[in-house]
């Protein structure tokens, strides 16, 4: 069964946005998997990606994640297999201050290997920044951007992690007020998440 999918993020119905990065007038259709993608992300380029939701997050003991935020991380590998262009798209999320690719399987929390938001530079954004909707980050990832356990390794190391189901994206939130983990907009360990996959995985 094909794993071609479309993530439909409807932003037009959102109200009360305190900060908007983009404001589409129609539902935003984000291709997460593509028929043109290679069956392996290590060869001939291809589309990679994941929808993001609260259901995928691994929360601290006793913390319940009731967030209705959604998102999508979409990646395009170049034909040489050396660069990943990306877009990070969110809806209905407050106080996002960083987002990353982590190397680890579903159901576990794992180290950061690539920064995505605010950019590929490993620096967090401001706390308590308010509502974000739409494309919040985009750019190009190379092996030079790897941190943590992938620092100094080639792009193939990240692609191997994706192929084996050991890479996920999540978006972290923080309202800047102590204590943390008080509800949506204040989950510093991550509010929405999804495993990165490719067609054929």
C-alpha cells in the first residue's frame, strides 16, 4: 500500500492570532510524501517529511499534552544526496521557541542533531513570543549543520537514521513563566512531533 499522503493544515478557520508569519486564504496543502520520491532517501533525491501533532510527543511523567496544534516538516533531498531543503509549517501553536530534528525512534526522547527553528544555527528564539501560524522556518541543511551525535558526520548518517525510523521532528514551546509544562504553549520538551519518513519506508 502506497504511503503517499497529504497533510491538510487549515489555517483559514483560526482566529485570535497574536502573531502570524503567513496568512493563507485557503487550506494549505503540504505534500509530505511524493510519488516522485526515491524509495530510499540515499539515492537520487526525493521528498521526506512528517505531520506533527501532540499525540506523538513523549511527555514527562504526570504531564498531559492537550495541545490542538498541528504542523508539518517537509524536506527535499537534492540529487547528489548532500543537501536537504526544508520548510517547517505550523498551525494553532503558541510560544514556539525552537524546533529540531532528533535522532531516535518513536516513543522515546533523543538528542538534537539538526536545528530547524528559528534557523539551522543552534540558538533558541525568544520565550513567550505568542501565536505562530504558517511557514515559520525554511532553509537548506548540510552536514555542516549537524550537532550532537551527528556532528562531524556526513549527510548519509542522517539519511540512514531516517531510513531506519530513527529521526523525528518536534517543536518546543515556552511561555517564559515559571513553572513549565502548564499547558499548550508551555511544553519546553516539545509540544508537537512526528517521525520523519520517506516513500517506501
